[in-house]
């Protein structure tokens, strides 16, 4: 199994979440470079999808708070 951690706070996602209430957020953070700027595309999926967690640019966030903080942070 792959180990998934929150891209904001670094907490580890349990392999078998004990309660459905603990819903992680899956999204994509993709940077596209153009000659004079880097454009950042931030998108979030409606719900977690195990088949897509390792896709290119995928980000994993443990809660709404981390999602908000990640969104506010400048691109690395
Ligand atoms: Zn987090």
C-alpha cells in the first residue's frame, strides 16, 4: 500500500479509515510554464478516489482547514 500524507500538515492517512466521517480531500495542483509566467491550476474533486491518488499532480488534504491553508499558500 502507498502511504498517503496530507500535503498541508503532513499527517498520515489511515489505510482503513475507521469512520466515514473522516473524509480526505483529493485534488490536483498542476503548474504550467509559459515563456513569461508560471500558471498554477488548483482543482479539487468532489470526493476521494483511491484509483486517482497517485496521478500526476495529485494532492491530498486531510480536512477543510488544510484545504483552505493549502489554497492560500503560494506555489512551491
Ligand atoms: Zn492536514
